[in-house]
């Protein structure tokens, strides 16, 4: 597949740099063997060849780039190792990108790294400095927990898929479906049985136990949409919304129905228009409802990304 240039405003772009050939024996892209990424499934050794793709991955969930040099500053290498370790603990809430500035100096030059260690967060293609000190593992874990919690309050709850999964057992079929996560089995079984109330209850248990569980939060949001639209007469609901364009309850119900019917952009646009027209509690209620629909669709969905931009425009 041909890689398209990444041109989001504020993003880092290496397209103007000459990309050197990979050293003999090194992989062309992705995580290299034996690098700082270690054994974590959510860490990758970043080179000039895979830098662009790594930045693009920040559209799904945050990417934390750790710049280090073991020869010049051994503590920076330890920080990179610790970040890779924590990326596994956080189970995809962020992707750790390990950048050895001695191996990939062009990346450090493009980012204008002041010194090592240096950790930069990239969210939706936009970079921001995060850390410039070699802190102990526990302090780093605490800091990242706070960062992820803050991002979750802003609706940034996507997760990365594991990188470099272990090889399939001998005789296994590479085309086999991935095993379902047993945590969500009860909720999914309830949905399969058309027990929407039961699914809401099961997803709520998961969210209460772990508020940062993005999959459970998304499942709960969608189950609530299904719960709110059970038995609703679509024509009657649309007629009520048409009769009173500023009735928040009527408009949010039709937005739910649009979402269930696959008209995602229509659902978002309806509520964004409502937010533009209303104020005070009505506006806040419409905004909160829209954020719930964003969660139901998924934070990495391009329609949600557009919706968030339109929401920001409507609010400010």
C-alpha cells in the first residue's frame, strides 16, 4: 500500500528529508529487534522509514516519542525502556515510540530535540513536549496515569492495537479470528439476546471497575443509545423534532435514531446545530449527549474527528 503524506496542520513532517537506507540486517520499518521497544506489544523502535506511520497512529490514540542516546546519556536509555514497559501496562492507551538519536538523527533534527532524555506527546498529529528529565519508573507511571486521565476527560479514549504480536503456535491457522476478550462476554451475550438493559448493566459494571476502559465505555455508550431508542416510533419522533427545533429531548432522540440507523453524520450535525442555537443548560445537555454519541461511534472514527472540529467551532 502506498503511504499517503501526512499533512494535518501542526503535524511533524519528514517528507522533505532524505531518507537513508536502512543499515544492513535492519528491518525496513516497524520495531527493530533488540531495541528499546523490548517485548512490549505497544512500543516500536522509530526510524526515518516508519516515522510518518508512527505519527499517523496518533489519530487513533496518543503516541509518546522517547528520544534517547545510550552512549551519550545512559539515563535517557533507561527512561525509554521504562516508557516501553509502561506502554504494556497501559494496554494501548498510548503507543511508545523509541527514537535512538544516534541511529535516527534526522528525526531528532526535525523535531528540534533540545537534549536527551526528551519525551514528546503526539495527539491527533499535533506534538507537545511532555518530559525532559530522567525520572524513576514509579514517578513516570504516576505522571502518565494523570495524563491519560486528563485526556479521558476530554473524550480521548482510543487505544492502539498490539504491535508485533507473538507468533501463532505451530499448526495454527493465521486466518483464525482473534479470541474475544472474556471481560465483555456477558454484555455481548446480553446484546445478542436483545437484552439491552442487561447489556447496559454489564458495561456499567466494567466502567465502574475501570473508568479508563475505552472499549467498555464505548460499549456502554452504544448500549445506552439502543436503550433510549427501544420501541420508539421513528416517524413520530421526527415529527416532534420538526415541530420544535429547540426541544433538546426531541432533537437528541432523533439523533439517537439516526445513529442506530447508520446516519452518523446526520446525528452529529443535528446536535451541533442545536448547540449553536441554544444556551445554558439546554446547550450543555446537547453537548453532553453529543459527546456520548462520539464515544459510541469510537474516538478514532474520522466522522468523530470531524464532529469534534465542528463542535469546537460551534462552541467558540
